[in-house]
C-alpha cells in the first residue's frame, strides 16, 4: 500500500523518451487492462482507447502539434475517446430514441469515464517503471484529427498519452497549496495570497517549459475569445445541439 501511495505522490511528466526502446506487447496489454478497470458511471464504460503505433499517423499528429514531438518518439501513443457511439448502437438495436446531444450531461459523463481510464493507464505505466505525458493538444485541429483517426459521430477525443522509457529525468512538480484546493464539508474561500505564493514556488522550481507565472498563464488562456472549434465539432458529431 505504501509503495502505491509513494508512486502516486511521486508522479511526474516525462516528454523525452528513448527512441530505441520498444514497449512489449505484454506491458501494453497490462496498461490497457488497467485502464479498462477504471471506475465508470453505471458501468457504462463510455470511452474507447485508440492505440496508435503507425508512424505516419503519429507524424501527422506532430505536424499539427509541433510542441509535442514525443507523440512520435515515444514507444506508443494512446488516444482516449469519450465514446457515445456504442450506446447509440444500443438505442438503434432497441428501437428507442437517443437523446444524447440535447444535454451536455452525457458528454460530461463520457469525458469523465475517459479521463478515469487515462489516469489508470498513467498509474500502470509508472508501476512498470516507465513514463508518460498526457497530451491535451490532441483537441487541436479536431476536424482533421477526427478524419485522420476515422472517428465516427458521437465520439470526442479527450486526450492522448505518450508512453515510453524516459531518457531525461524530471522533478516532481509542486502543486497549488492544499488550502486553495481541499475543502471540508462546504466550499470555503481562501486568501488570494496563496495563489501568488504558488507563483513564487513555481519560479523557484524553475522549469524551463514554464515561461509565465501560473496566474499569468491562466489569465491569458481564459481571457482569449473562444475559437468555437470544439463547439462546432461537438455539434457535427451530434454530441451537442
């Protein structure tokens, strides 16, 4: 038990992998089996996992996401999908209406299912002594990615996962202060100074990839006008009206 706790608390992201290392089929199967045993709403299992080994597909993904070359150089790249196509087939078979898309709730549930499966995969990867990085930028160029990966309607790519043998050591990244994240019984406000303190913590941590303070990064992110790309994709996929 203590080893599992230590492993979880020692989590770090790796972006540089040994290109000569080949993940064995047995280890890949262990990762997939672990992902599939993740908690899931009503045992709905509203997700799918794409295992992408083809170099051509991975080169195309990196072309669209040049800041994430590990998608090509890792041993394998997984894509976790919120998948409501399977239950659409069930509705057709049972000849009943399928109201997915009339509320955002099914998409939120399917996204949570996919995210839980992804986290189980991350834990399994680390238990095997390997490393990984979660890739949210798989949601860039959604239309092109969907066409490349032949995604049917009612399916949405949540995130990718590069898996391999790290060849650059990383440090455990500091997290926000507990008082700004953990609440007991009711949501409780906290002193904004805690967030500014975190900026200072991250400055001292000195990760080269972090070129902005945490507060600046997210004030910039959420002050930008939405592109509408995801909304358009979800509507095209019948996941949102």
